[in-house]
């Protein structure tokens, strides 16, 4: 089973939008919603990446 998981590649895509569509409802996520599965996959040998359409910071 560990060999199979080590071949799995997982990409989490996060939103860069501050609101949902045309409404004023804010977007976002609880850190635990990302961190719990991220570390569960990582600890079991999967390759995990996190990305968004627009980065939250600029590279220098």
C-alpha cells in the first residue's frame, strides 16, 4: 500500500478571489481544512503541492 501512495501526486488548488462571484460573500478556508489532509497525504508518502491561480505574494 505504501508503494502505491508514494506514486500518487496531489494538487490542492486554493482560490485567489476575495468574494464569491458577484456576491459580497467572502471566500476562504480554515487552515485545518488544508493542513489535515495535506499532512495525512505527506506523512504517507504522497507528493503534495499547493497552488492558486494568482499567488498571494510576489517573488522578489
